[in-house]
C-alpha cells in the first residue's frame, strides 16, 4: 500500500514538472487525468516485476458480488482481439 502511495506521489510530481516545462499533453486533459495516466503506467511496470506467486495471490482475490450487480459485462472483439467492456448499470448510454 505504501508503495502504491509513493508511485502516485511520484506521478503527481512528474506530471506537474512536465506541465510546467512543456504545458498540458492536450488542451482537454486536466492535471488529474495526466497524473492518473502516469501513475497507471508506473503501476503496470511495477506489477510486471512481481513474482508469479504474488500474481496468483492477487488473481485469486474475489470481487464482491455487490459489485457485479452494478455492472454489465459485454464480451466484444476489438480488431480481432477478445475483450470485455464493463458498463455501469443505470448509466446513460453514450455513443463512442
């Protein structure tokens, strides 16, 4: 947990520094979105270094059933690659 907080803190610092030096990545993006993207990238790199036993332990964690009642999972194909789309039940449908 502490490492996750550290990764988020570093991501916030890096994003702030990049925005001060080069401006936002695009005009629509706010600093929080850029920070989340940076933190997610760092977290995925960190997870990739985990030993297999730790990966299996995390994969074995169960998702609360209450969560499944609030989302709809659709199996889709993106360019021939199987994927899952999750949609919050009751949310307004948006055209993408």
